[in-house]
């Protein structure tokens, strides 16, 4: 009986330390909290977007990453990673960072 009570107490203590908030939380956020995309707000931005500007074609690829730790703000969050490729009017590649790893992407 003691062991069962101890296990229940220990598991509830662990569960209480991990808090999940919606992505759009505008209050004070405790450390080690998880800002989760509970409403699937980021899903609408995922994929490849194409645009033209100054005779250049730009492809931007957005990908959702989950449970990423922010060292500055001290909490976990879901976010988008953006990578892009720029082509001139002849189809020559002017810039392409689509092959770099997600942690090296600047957008």
C-alpha cells in the first residue's frame, strides 16, 4: 500500500511541473513551460510559398518544429522554420539555404 501511494504521489509531482500553455499566451510564462500550438495556428503557414519581386522568383518553405527550447526565454515552444531559394529570370540560383539543417536556419 505504501508503494502504491508513493508511486501516485511521485507521478503527480512530476505531472505538475510540466505546464502547457496555448501558443498565443500574453501573460507571464514560468520557466520550462511549453507553448504548444494547440489551435493548429501554424499549420496554415506550412508548405512552400512562391512569389516574384524585381524579376526574381522566391520560394519560401515553412516547416513546423515542435517542443523547441528557447535559451533566452527559458521555455519550450512550437515555431516555424523558414528556408528560401531565390532564382533570377533565367532560372539561375542566386541564393539557396534549403539544404541547411533546421537549427542553422535564421528565419
